[in-house]
């Protein structure tokens, strides 16, 4: 592993695809594998914050103050009662950042600049982006080394994926030349659904090994865990959902270990 964190933006412009579920459960799974993890909640809905056991209603400072330059990440990050990873929390106040950032210098790079102060503290930084192409999402993509795209295997998902890939290309051209697609994650997957099988096959055909082998099934425990302020791993470790995210974490780690120049390329990205 490198000494600098691998920064992964978890995003999809389509809502309801399991983006926040993936962010929280992957963070918990990485932490369970003894990795140092920071989860950045970049969504004004703050579901990743609440799902990590942190009450967004009682927060004195959030990522909003970090983006404005009023606070450092070290001052704002915290840990939920049941979690074993750090969280840079959010609340509804973050919605105002869309307007406030317009007036600031380096508005697309505010998160990248802030994260640079803590990359040595972690092995993975996961960014839960909002389900829209906003200034917040642009900040997430500018700060990241790679993008993870959770998606359901349904008809409209492919159309949305095309838009997202074009967005990534634009960010790469203008703001972050090192940005790459980390992988496509099939979520809420039901193998009995013939359309899901067809879309899954199309994804593999077009994106090859960028599609994770791990598939996240529809699982009631994944849906129930957030209401208890915890990841599925803490809520029910033996559930199919929790086990699937542990497998995903293992697959990501194995991929990184298999990259022949993983360390040199990561260090190059940092410079």
C-alpha cells in the first residue's frame, strides 16, 4: 500500500442506485480489513453522515466550513458510535455551498486542497457525491484519483451511464487529467430478472474488467441498517449484503496489489 490515500469518488447522476449504501458499507468493510478510511459526505442530504451513526442535527461544523476555508478537515472529522472509520460529515447547510463556491477562487478544487492535508492519515478516502452534476460533484471528481459507479441493471441505467462517462471525460480534460474509472458496481441485483442479466452482460461487454466481479444483491439488511445509524457489517455481519461489501473491499485491495506500478503511479498522481 502507498503512504498516500487512494481517493475514490462514488457517484452516479441517477439517484436511488445505492450510492450512499455503497459509500458507508465499503468504508466499514475497508475498516474491518484494518485499513485507515475517511468517508467524505458531499451530499446535502447527509445520509452517509446519519448512516455512520452521526446526528447531522447536532453538528457544530461540517464539510461546508471546510469548503469555505473556515475549518480544516482535522477540526471537523469525527467517528460515529458504532463505526471504525472517520467521517467528514454534512448537513443541509451544505446546499448553500453551490452558491457560495461560485464566488471563491479555485472553486472546483476546494475539496482537493483540503484533502491534501490529511492524505497521509489514511489509506482510502471515499467521497459520497450527490446525485447530480453540481459544483459539489465537480469538487469530488477533481479531488479523486478514480470514480466508482454504482448502478442498477435496468434499461435507463445505461443511458445515464453514458452521460456520466462524458462528464468524467470533461473533468479529465479540464480539471483532473489523472481521473480514471475505478469500476462499475452492480447494485440491488436480482439474478432472477432477465433484464438485469441482459444489462449486466452489456456492461461486461462494453467495460470489460472495469466491471467488478462482486455483485451487490437486493438485501433487506442493507435497507434496515441506516435507520440504526450503522453499516450492515455492524448491524448483521452475516447478511448477504454485508458479505457482498466485504467481498468488494477484498476485490479492490486485490486489484491494487496486482497493479505492477501501483505505487509509482499513485505517487505520480500525488505530485
